C-alpha cells in the first residue's frame, strides 16, 4: 500500500482503514515502549526527554534514510561514531546538522539509499550487465523435438 495506493485499492484493500490501523498500531507500540522505559527506570522525569535526544533520533533517521531498516542502522552508527570521535557537545550537534544537510542535498535516499546503489553497482560489475538491461541466460535452450515428423499440407 505504501508504494501504490491505487493497486492496493483495486485489490479491495480499504485504504483509510488500513492507514488508520497502521497509525493506531504504531501509537500502541510506541506507548508500550514508553511504559516499559519508565518501568525500567522506575521513574518518570521530564528532563530525561529533552529536545536534544529527539533531535538526535530525527537526524539519525534522516541521515540513514527513511525507507529501510539498514538505513536506520547506518544513521545510528553515524551518530554514535560522532559521539565517539567528537567529545565536545557543540561539535557533535554541528556534525549532526552538517551530516543532515549533506544527506538532504546530495543523498536524498540517505545512507541506506547509497548502500543500495553501491550494492547494485557491484552486482552489475560482477555480472557484466548494463544498467536497466534484463538478464538473459547464456545457454540457448534447444527447441522441443517431437517424435513424429511434421507433415505440411500441400
């Protein structure tokens, strides 16, 4: 449904109901996660939910790419790497902002999209196919031979 609503609708999928169901399920999962987090900490302190952490999660999703789980992993790896190598808080925020702007301007698909394009390039180089071409088998399949001779009408 995410890629083509018309196709989903033509297969008798109720679009509005499916979207509302996905929204409710995501809210329920997020609420359950928040409840488990508060239970784990055995307290709820509003200071632990600052704008800085929300910004980090958002920028991680943007840098990694919103379309894939691998992209989210790469975005989180980028942010954790900047925290590891850059110790000053101001420079961490600057590197996150610069990384987000770079991805938005140069790599609209994020690091996950770049990873997919590099993977496809390597596959094309290994298989020797041109971009956009279909893969055809190298061995020709022989035509089926019939046991009886074909008699053409005169």
